[in-house]
C-alpha cells in the first residue's frame, strides 16, 4: 500500500509539474505577442502611411482648427487597457490596470510595448488622439471609463479635433491587431452667408458658452461644465452680392471646434460687419438653450433681415457635414 501510495503521489506530482509547465509556456507565448493597434475615423477605413507626422507632439499646424478624417489621422494616440478575469464581464468597477494613458505611435507601428496577458484574462481598450496635447488633463481613474478634462484654447487655430475610441471585450490570448474606430468628441461650428449687406465681416464671436468640461472615454458623455467663455473667430470675408449665397465664412482651413453642450442662458452669436464707407456695425442673436451634440457639425446660416441678425442652425453628422 505504501509503495502504491508513493507511485500515486509521484504520478500526481508529475501531472502538476506538467500543467504548470504548460501554463508557463502558454503565458510565455502570450507575453511574446505585443498588443498592436490599427485605426479609422468614423468607420471610413484605415489608410496606412497617410497619417500626418510633420510635427512631433500633437498634430501639426495643418490639423489644428481643422476637421480630422482617416487620411489625416494623428500619428500619436493615448491608450488605456482594462484587464480582468475571463469569467467576468467588464463593468465600471473593472480596473484600468494593463495600460494607463500609454503613448502609442505610428513610428513604432502602433505597438503598445504591452503584451497579451493570456486566455485566463479579458481585455478592453480605450483610446484618444492626439496624445500630448497641453489642453488635456487626466484625473486619476483607477477603474471604469477613463476620463480627461479639456479646456478649449481661445485661438481657433489651436483648437484640436479630439478623437476617442473604445472596444468591446477581447480574450487575453487574442494576439492580433486591435482595431480602434475613432469618433469625434467635440462639435464643429460653421458659419454660412445666406444674405448680408455689402461689406466685410471682420469677426464672429460665440460668447457665454462653456469652455471646459470632462469627457468619459467609451461612455461618450461630457459633464462637469465650467468656465463660460467668449470665442472670437477673426475673418476677412467680403459679403456676397446675391441673396442666399450659401458661402461659408471661414478663416483659411480653421473653424471653431468646441465642447458639446446645452448652451447656457446668455450664450450669443455676434457678427461684426464693416461697410465700404468704414462704418462698423455689430449684429447679435441669442443661442441660449440650443444644443451642440458630440460628433456633429453645427452650420449657422446667417442673414441680416430688417437690420437684425437671423440665425438658422442646421445639425449634421461629421462626415455628412464635411462639405457645404
């Protein structure tokens, strides 16, 4: 009996060593596969090699105040990853523990330098772009949806089209490239001449709107609004000589790109017009209690009727509103 017991113990020990060895080997294989990403913007497809890399840091001047599409995607992303047991489902109590605001760059083929943890875990990813923008700050978020605070630059040319993405759950041994489908986190603002007196529009001011708020990546929610601000959009636009001209008033490629919100009481749009004789007139209209939605373009159709500014807004999807 003792001899049989000895061999039974030896056999069980060998099995345990074998199982441990297999697990270690499996873990080593998984850890040998780095997590890599590819990306598109609003489902428009990934165009490898077409990303802007002209300036280190956040995107170059050409993408500031400018709407971003797949072909002009940023070359630096920030990523979070939540890792949790395979038997569980992700929740807002799940930890952000595998990656925390990790920089991922085109230069390194969008590799995170983090490895797949193995089949006994699940992973969910969150991301934003551009990485390294000074207007973004990141409160510590130990679990759930990662967050960032954004303070909009006053200068339209410095306002960035912020993109956000999140994925579903991946098995910890997925070991393949993860696709990130980015969405526009902000609201783009366009102004259109639909009939004005002859002269030159020198600036358009959107005043009394929130200039700072917090975004929850993956939840697609903004809150904690603060800092009511006036955003001045300088232009040099000669008004059209025909009614309902349908011509966009803009400054080069720059447009206002602001935080989605229900505009507070006191929010206004002011247009400054200089006549051929040099007389400067300001026209004002209320924007209070209207809504700017995430990932939308607000087109303000502007006309002067009976010496008053008439504003008619038109809300469209980011891609649908890409061209006037």
